[in-house]
C-alpha cells in the first residue's frame, strides 16, 4: 500500500510575492506609515502591547483574514474557538476582546466604521479548498499567505490557526445553524482599529477567493491597507 504523503502545515503549497515583499526584513513597521497589502497577498507586522493597527478596505468589497501570534512564543495565538467561548456568541462587535488559545486577551476591537459584519467561524481558504471548488492549478490562498508572510520575516510556525475574518459575511440563519456565503456589506474606505493586549505578530491576508462571492458579487479580490498607531 502506498504510504500517505505527510502533511507539513508550515510549508506553503505554492508561492506568490508575499514571500519576497515583507514590509521590512524583521516585520517591524513605522508608526503612521500607510502599508499596502496587494490583492491576493499577505503581510506580517509586529504590533507592540498597547499599539493599535488600523486596517483599511479601500474598495469596500475585500475580506481580510486576520491572524495574531504572540511575539517570541508562537505556540500561543489568537484563537477563534476560544474567543467564541469567551464571548458566548458567534458574532463580534466593537469593544470585544478576542483571546488566545491560552484564553488570554490579545486583540480588542476599538473602532469599526463598517456595519460590523465579520466572521469568526470559517477556516481560512487553502489549496485543498480551491481544488474542491474546481481549480485546476495552484490558486493563491490565505493559508499560504499566512505561511509566506511569516517565512518572509523569518518566524517559524507549526500550523495555521483559524482567522478572524474581517468583513466576511456569513449569516447563520437556519433552524439548525445553516449559514450562507454572502458578499461583504462593508463600504469603500471602511476601517477597523484593533488594539494589542500583548506584543504580537499580526498577519493579514487580502483573501484571494474569486470562486465564491466572499469578496463581493464581482468576485474580484482587491487590496487592503494598514497603519500602526501608538495609544
Ligand atoms: Zn481566503
């Protein structure tokens, strides 16, 4: 019998420019600088305790898969399953504090100019997801953007956590919890401001999903931008 191929969760299934274009060699950003996350790519940035990150949705249609890991202790990370337990619900709002897999506060939603529709249920897209949707060759994906963003600043990771899917619209409305995949309701120029409760490394992926309407009915993934701010 053929031996199963061993899955290596730290290794990307393909590549794009995410791996070549970190914001800096060590992921340290400049306060007040506006950084670009090109469509379909990811970027990592170090965020100090009590600093905030503002993430902008210039076109309004774009979902941001947001991850955070503790700087220097990468086995502790922002965890959606622990956050759902902490909040007692499956939707987030301004004022909420998202927690790690050790149930410690890590990311606080300080400001949100959008109608506030985000997702904390769905795993990020990956190579296997696009193959299931019918892609015949490699397709950019958020799991690989996460891996490449961290490889680009020399931070090793062992697995891909579930992301906080900013602006992703997954209404759960069926009697048995059935949900649907809908276009974002965010608008051009909307932003969300997130504050760090610990030193962490944030990774954002401009989700390259163009096979479902997750990034709008035009299925045209677009760029994101971000800035760092001191309290
Ligand atoms: Zn994605």
